[in-house]
C-alpha cells in the first residue's frame, strides 16, 4: 500500500479541489437552464448577484458533499479510496441537481422536505409511477454521468502528476469563500432594502438559505422599501375562537367524493357524463377554487374551512377540524376511504386525527385504478348496510387522475390519440400535450364511472333524500395550457391548477348554477350551519363563507403551494415566496410590474392568516 507523503497529500487535496470546482461549473449550467436570463439581466445588480451567488453556492454544497471523501482519505491514507468515494458522491450530487432542475422546470419548486417525506414515507411510489422505459433512461443517464466523472477524475489526477504547478488550484478556496461571503452580504442587504430584483433570483437557486440581517442593518440606517408582505401563520393556535353553538340532533348525512387533480373543465358530458347529469339537479358552483395547488392544501382548506397557511400549526398540534369534532359529538358514523395513502401528507394527524382508526386505504399492492374500485365498493357496502336513525359522514378520495393517469387493464378510452404511459422526461415547452391530456381525460372518465355507481347505490338505498353530496377535486392539473411550460400541479395559481368542479346536492334545495367566486373554505361553514345546525358566527372557526348566503361579486382568495403563497384578486394574482419577495402576475401568468395592489385584499388576507393565532 502506498504511503501518503506530503506531495501526494497535496496532490490529493488539489485533485479534490478541482473536482469540486469542475462540478460546481456543471451545477451552475444545470441551474441556469431554468433561469430567465433576460429578466435577471434587466438590473445590473441582479445579474451581478447571480454571477457571484451561483458559483459560491455550488462550491459550498460541493464541499459538503466531498467532506466524507476528504475525511476517508486522511484516515485510510490512500488516495484511491478518497477518489472512488468522491466520484460516487459528486455523481449523486449532480444527479440530484438534474432531478431538481426537471422538477423545477415542470412545477416551479425545488426538491424539498415534503418530497423527501413522500419518497421515504412510501407515498410517492403509490401516486407517481414511472414506466420501465423511463426507468431505463434514468439508469442509462446515471451510468453515463458516473462514467464521465470517473474518466474526468483519472485525467485530472494524471494532469496533476505531470504538471505540479496545477497544485496551486488549492488557492482557489480563497476566491470561493470570497464569492460566498459577498453574495450572502448582497442577499442580506437586498433583503433589508426589500430589493425584489435580487431577492427574486433566490427562487431559482436550489436550497438557497440567505443570511438576513434586517434588524442589524436597520440600526445602521438601511431602510426597507415599501412593500406588502404576508406573515407566516404562527404555531400558537386559538382555534376555534369559541365553541360553536349547534342543534342537538342533526339529521343530514354528508358524503364527500374528492377526485385527485380534477380541473374545472372536465365537468362536461363527454368526460364526466354521470357527474354532469347529477350536476343538473344540484348546486353547481362554476367559478370555484381550491385553497391550494397541492393535495395537502386543497383537502386541508376543504375540511377545515381555513387557508392552507395553517397546515403546519395544525400538524404540530395534531388538531382536527371543528366540523369533525361536531360530527363526533352528534354521533355520526365515520366512513373514510382513501385510494392513495392518507398518512402522506399527514391527514391522519390533521384532518382525520380524531378518527384515524376509521381510515381505510386501498390495498397497497394494487394499482391506483384497482384501489379506486376497492374504496368505492367499500363505501357502497357501508351505504347499503347503514343503520336507520344514525347520521353518517362519508369520505372517498379517488386517485386515478393523478399523474401518470391510471387506468384499469383493458380500459377502452374514448379519447384518442392517448399516451400508453407518461414519460416526464419528454415534457417541455414544445411538447404536444394531446396524448397525455387524453390519458388524463380517460382517467377522469373512469373515476366518473365509479362515481356514477356510488351515486346509484346511494339512490337505491333510500338515503339520498337526506344526504348532502359533494363532488369536487383537491386541485386542478395543467398541460402547458398557458404555453409557459407548466405541467401537472404545484407550479402556479392559475385557473388550470386551482379551479375545480364543485357540485353540491343538498336535500330540499333547488338546482342552480352559481357564477360568484367560491372557495374550498366555504364548505365547512355551509355544512356547519345548514347540516349541523350551528347558528354561531362561522368566523369563530372558519375564514370561508356560507354558500347559501349572499356571495360577494369580488373577494380575495388566499391560496397556498409548496413554495409560494398567493392572493387571487380579480384579474391579478399577488405572489409571495419564502424569501419575502413579492410580485404580481395576471391570470395568464404574465408579469404586471406596475400593477396597483389592492391594500384591502392584502389586509383581508392577512387577517384570515392570523385570525386563529393566540394574541
């Protein structure tokens, strides 16, 4: 075994430095593919920030990834072990960046703790299935990158042996540290000044964690520019503000059918014939919006009657919604069925925390379409066997329309041409979405067939005459409809990702179509008042409105995503990112830099987001 003499150690350190710097360049190029350089370069200090921040950021992360290899080399005193581990870890690091870049291109958020929770919690495998071809392409790409890294590592080691002058590359660490510190200083100063030109660039940098020094810089005279900002919801809950006063014995059952990724324009005779016919005799809210573009925020808003910004606080305290509390007090039977897991996101510790023992999930080894059939069959059996005189709450969550849009074997789709599978690597600004969109429509069509069977069972049982039935989606689904390379959900607050059907059949109420803007938040106060007999002010437990009361012509809608918060205010959408930066776009997501922001809309949203914090 070769001893590590000082020159060899110096060569090893220089080699590792070069590997980190070279991969930092590749990381910058990967990230730059998602940055609109024209916008970034519109202000010189914004372009300068990117020029300094990107290399400093990726050298820092690259050094962290390389640290185990450096330690191994010092302990084992053999550079071969250090080189092998460094190549493996740097390859993994670049693969992670490539995956993040693709996710950001499609959905506009970076890989984060929520994604990790889904991966390691098992929910991702249940909801997103990659085809064998796609896995083969990923494996080929990973193997190619590993081979190139190994080749580059060998050539770099040989170059250091032939040219000792290259050992001076170790001095580059001084430059790297300077880049990191200067870019962090620019971020801190821009944050204190409220400089959106700089702070908005942080959105594009994966896992950016800028230093903020508002208070310290303010003491030195740096003043914040005028800007409307929303606070984060606090952990100290005052929910509800007072216990609702309700009738003793309500008689209406409540059945909620939630369809994954159900966008508003799917409710037509061709795609959802059963639901469309059902809507003709129901309350059909045609301008309805989810409280978020992801399942956790959409379902949360629907069942709590609150903005998604309260999710973390409710999860921390495992506090269920007042509506479930009230139903349990009224001895409702609970029938809760999820095709996909209801533990990731953690609905078993939020929405259904008090009835988690009643949750039934579709068979884990079955595919989504088969699980949908299973949960509907179980709900049908509950309806047929339901004892007289006891009210029930039913919840059925269908998963087939979730990407990659699941269909049962042999299902004959009326929509052609249809993709046989969805290759996410092919999705991009110039990709024709027709085959994937038709597969999505087929999945919705299949869900509608199951809904039709469930509604028929309810009618045959005789329970329909005293059962409130809601059919809606958790959020929408986009297929590059705005021609801005948005796909799926979690990416923006447009109509395609937020607007969803909302069909409410209410015993004793005539059919009507409602054009006023409504929200998932409105379901809880409506059920509490008109089904559970709660006459107290709904503002004590919800930020929504009574759907049977007078609805305003215009109202701000507070919406949530994994990486942003938004306020939909008429034709404008106000966006707030995690770094405090704010911007305004129109409904087509074109920037409106000179927009007149409604102070009333921001103030009202602020109040909704802080109403249930303890003072």
